[in-house]
C-alpha cells in the first residue's frame, strides 16, 4: 500500500523532498527515504545522499566522546562508505554512487587509512577485499639496527590514495571540491592527470601548496577549471612560494576568486597581496596566516575592499606597527576603512590589533556581526592601554559574537568598569569569550553582564572569584548552551542544583564547565555526580565538567625548599 501511494506521487515532488533533506543534512531520514522504495531512490534521492556525503557524520570516524562500541560501529560504517564509493567506479554497486559526488575528500580517506582501529582489525581486511585488493599497496619499514624481529608491512597510504583518487575522478564528472591528504603532496603529481577531468572544480584544498609551483599544473587548472573560486592551503615551505602563488592567482580570470585561506607558513608577502587585488571585485573571504614580512605587506591589499570575512593570524613575533612601522600601520588602516562590507573580522597574535580596529569600529558604514582578538602567551595587548578600543566596541551594536584576549595586568577599577559597561551595551551578543581580559572580574561584573545580555548562548569567562551569588542572574539567560567559568570559583552543590532547577527546554544541550574551582570549597566527587545527574535529568544531552584550580594531592613548594 505504501509503495502504491508513492507511485501516485510525481517524480518531481519525490526529488524535491530528497533535495530538502539533503540541504538539512538529515542523513538518517534521507537514508530511510531511499529504502522506502526503488522509485524514490531513482527519483533523485540517491543522488542527493551522495551529493552531500562529504558532510556525513561518519566522516573522520565520528566523535571520540561516544562509547567505544559505538565508535567501532561508526568506523566500520566510515570504511563501508568509502568502499562503496570506490566499488561504484567498477560498476559493482546497485547505483553509480561516484557519479553523484560533489566533493572528493581525500584528506578524510587518508584519515581512515591511518586510523588505528582501521589498521588493527578486520576492517582493513574487508576494505581491501575483492576488487579493492588491487589498492592494497604496502611498504616495508627499514629494519632498525639490533632488531631481530621482522618489521610489519605498512600501508603505502600515499600511493593508495593516489590510485583510488584516480579511479574516482574518472567516474565523478560533477566534482566541485577536492582536498589533499594531511602530511602529503599527492596533488603535486596527480593534478597533471586529474585537472582535465575536473571541469566543474570550484574548491581546491591543498595540504602542501607546492603543486602550484609547477607551470604545467597552474596552466592546466587555468584552462580546465574555469569555475575555481576557492583556494585553501595548509603550508608551503619554499622560499619562492610567494612568487609562484602570485603567478597562479594573477593567472586566473580576473575577479573570479571568492575565498582564499592559508593556515600555516606559506611565505606569503607583497606579490601575493598584489595578485589578490586582481580579484578585488569578487573576493569575499580572506584568511591569512602570515610571518612578519607578510604582515608588513597587508597595506598592499587596497583593491580588496568588498571583503565580508577577514582573518589575519601572525605566525611569529610581529612589531607594534603603530610604534615601529607607522607608515605601514597607516596604510593598513586606510585599507580597512574602505572594507565597508565587513561582517566578521579576526586578528590573532597581532599586538597592533586593537589600534587597527578602532577605525573599523567607528566607521558607521561597517556593521560587524563577529569580532575576535586572539593571542598566545606573550602576544596579548595590555587592556589598560586600550581604553579607546574598548569604548569603540559600543559603536558596533550589530555584534553577535565577541572574543577578546588581553592582558589585564595593571587594569584598575575604571578600566574594568568601562570595559564591562561597553559589553553590557552590546545587547545582541550571543557568544562572548573573555580570555585573561576578565582576570580581575568578580560576581558584580558577571551579574551585570547576565542582566544585560539576555540573548547570550555561549559564555567563556575568567575571573578572580565567583560564588553562588551569580546564579540568580545567570538563570535569566534562557538560551544558554555553553557556560564556562575559567576563573576561580567557590560554587556549592546547593547553588549549582538551584541553577539547574531553573533551566528549561531552551537550554537544550547545555555544557556547564567549571575549570578552576577553589580547593578549599571543592565539591566532593559524590556531590559532583549528583549535580551531573540532576543536569542530565533536567536537560537531556547536557554535560557537567568540574576541575580544581590546583590538585590537592600535589604539594606546593616554595623556592626556599629546593635545598
């Protein structure tokens, strides 16, 4: 009867349902939808499932937070997903799954082949059985001097991935995304063969950028991949990387690149920055990880004024541009002031970040939704010296996410109060992370934040001392999903249970973390268990994490005791 009802529905409607389920990444429902009937599967549902398979929750083997038995099951399913896709290129599956792929995530395949559970059990044996036996390539590790035992064969992961990738790219004509495995440079050679097949390629994610140092690969990508508009790479160690990267970017069709990102050292400098200007009318996302020379080249990005997302991560010691390189500092400010479409901006380990951002914050045309200043130890700005920056934050009432990492050393009452007043004025904040900048906060400051920022969903805050006096105001944050106290706290079991009792369904999935509880007022293990159980009973899927500021079993020693 069910199949008869399905037959009465037009194929277009069945296709639309599958498309909507895929857009929602609702894999369980989409899978069951396919299993309901052959007509549904053939009306675009199989296509839809494999079109978004790169976003499957099976990728990367699932979460390590799951029970071990469930982890094993997910890893089996993970291997089966890849095996099924590969087998489809040989016509040994019910449907041609590879034909529907949009993203070939070879990085995920590499993670599977390197996974311990994959290598140490029957999963590997099943994966390489039958037709896939041809991909079982191994290498023999070198024998260590003095070792009698024979070394165990090891998977030749790099050549396996290249062989599988070659098979899939022959049968996946609609691929628009390609990722390179970690710690490998497969694409340095593979792209000479694959590029002519990738006529719909839009996103290229390289682990090692040196593939673009090859003139042949650059030309092949320019000729055969005219839709390429997103380039991402992890690293590129060559000293001439800047010149080769600039040659590739400037050789693309003008105003084609929409997204560019590098994650680690790529020796990006003036030439790449100038080349990016040739895409000034199209570039919307720019995320750069730069050494000192690259930071000094930022003033050459004057043509990139339509950015919506900007992230600058300094990879090493960078001078205070305002004090040491004032001309460059002013050039960068002049560029940032023209970026009136910015919605998200992030600076990391850049001492000049607060000063550079003042002009952005005060520009009435710019409406930021997200702002972050991140810093590692030794790179944080001094909060007490940047009152103007903190005051300027109030001009961006559109902010929904704010992350500040600063050194609170020397900050007085006026500095703390001014910062907190500004934060309280940002009524639209949903996410607030305060690293070290709130080191001298106490109940008074947190209560003010909780009373004013009623839209908060995520709060990470340090502090000098927090007590149960904050729970009444924090209970008013009805959308809170993640609450982390990184500062010292003296919460009691009673106080926590009172807070938990005030929670409602809008706090679904709440993660409550107390990272530095005072040892003198520590909640005993059995009390922690009661709090944890109460939270789980009240809000299914929630978690409670509790850690002491200092392990009471580790004795403190003064320097005088070292003798």
